[in-house]
C-alpha cells in the first residue's frame, strides 16, 4: 500500500499571524494564518492528496472509493470522523 501525503489546509482566522508559517515552515499564502488542518475530510477544508495514484483527489474522495485504506471493515460508520 502506498503512503498518502496530504497537503494541509490553512485557516485565516482573526487570531492568526505569522507564527505557524515561520516556525513550522508552512507554505500557505494566507495572512493571517491561524492554523493548519493536516488531515481533514471536513467540508470547510478538505485535505488534498499530494502524491501517488490518488494525487489531486480530496481525502474524502479517496475514502469513498477505497474505504479500507484507513477504516477497518468492522467499523460501521458511514463517514470518517477526522479533522
């Protein structure tokens, strides 16, 4: 199984600044940059797969097409509860 590398989603909330960009090297052009969502299927900011055969797809799309990548078969949930 290939490793999925995800592009983080940036959020520009009022309390943000430059700390996240400067101290963690985030390449996100938002100002202010308050936080990043590193692994998200939330409708307000979905992670995009940055490599491999799923490159360019959202994490939600990948999970809909191949749920077994992250979710065990015994799990009955219809959605992946992650932000």
